[in-house]
C-alpha cells in the first residue's frame, strides 16, 4: 500500500502505538505538541517540530521572508493549541545547491522576525543539500504550567465549540502572514477551564473530527454560524485549511461569561460558537467534507 492510499491519519494510527512512552511524558505523539515533565515541578516541557515544503506549503516564487515567517509560526500555532510558551527553536534547512544565497538570507530574516514576535531564541539547527524541493523544518521547545496546559483529548459531550477569528480564504490571503493565537490561548486557560483545544491548520473538516476522536465524543456543527472571511464560502471554511485559528471546547455554563469577557479583552477578534460536542454515536455524528489530509489529494 502506498501513502496516497493510506492517508495521514491512518498512517499515524499505525505508527504511533509502536513508539515508546516514558513516565515523564504527559502527552506523547498524536497531539499538537508533546508535553513532558521537567525539573521545575510547576511546569511541563513542551516540544514541537513542523516543516514547510515547497510545492506543498508554499509555491515557488513566494517571498522568502514570508516563507520563513510561516515556517516559524506553524509550530508556534501548535503551542497556542496547548496554551504553551515557546522559548527555543532549531531550524533545519534543506535546499538545492542552486538556491540563491540572498533567498536564504531573506528566509532567515523571516524566521527571526517571527521568533522575535514571541520572544523565541533560535539556538541552532542544520543545513543539508537536496535535489529539491526546498524544505524547512522548525523544532521548538518551551513550557506550560501544569494548571494551564490543554490538549485535544478532554472534550465532553455537551461542551460548546468555539472558534477564534474567521475561516476560509487563507490560501489567498493570510497563510504566509498569520499570527498564532498564543496570547489568546494563554488568556483562555488562565481564566477558564478549557476542556479541549487545537489549532485549525488542515481545515475544520479534518481538525474537528480529530478533536472529537481524541475526546471520544461526537459533534454537531451549525453551518450557518461559521464565521467566514469576506468572500469565502462555507465549503472553504470546512475544507481549505491554513486558517491557524483556535478551536476549543468549554462547558456551556461558561458561555455568557466567556463571550462578555472576550469582547472586552479582544474587541477586534471575533469569537464564535459554532456547535457542540455530543455523545459518540454514528447516527448523530455529523459528517463534514474533509479538510486537507497529507498524502491524499482533496476529494
């Protein structure tokens, strides 16, 4: 069987159970970040690696600065999903020998500017020649307080589902210039009990089912409530991906207080209730058009 026949989620389902896990690991492979114990008893160590590949995450001819920005911000968006604070980054660059030095310098300028936005220090990395395409891998380490960290696994039937910002149209607009919702996620977990959270990188149609499966619940989405970017369609919001907004589950008891306090704290960023989690049932579970799935072309 080839990767295109298996798909990303099924591939990970076969690989992850075979990886060893130690007592110091709070969350291992399969979530947005790995979370492990560290000597400071009040904090957990958070680790994440991500990559951008020419032709997959950016097209040839895109500004190198913007590619570098995205290469750094993608793993930082996963830190937002975990409500973690990034501290250190390692960069691995794989590029053909004919790549222009000026392009690489602009790439690292973008990486550095993005890192500085959240106080991240780039502390090392690796470079390697490749026949192509260009690929940049970014590994990030940081921390999260034990009473703040959140994963995609704690959702409960009856929870409200919220998303930040607007969805759809990112491929034409912001996917090379987005800002991860780290500030917002830190505020959320310090002021509310967030049951489950993840960032929307592959589209609501791929990411919401992942959160529901991890939490062992179903879900119901009110399509008419999806907050759309101007000019975007509902199908874009579900299937397109690259939004990098937060999707999270919270008790309906906190709904009014959350909405009121959010509007005061982040008046320029919409927060929208899009549905709820439900008891796991194939009869009630809503089907969504899938989002982006690695190794498989959109259907």
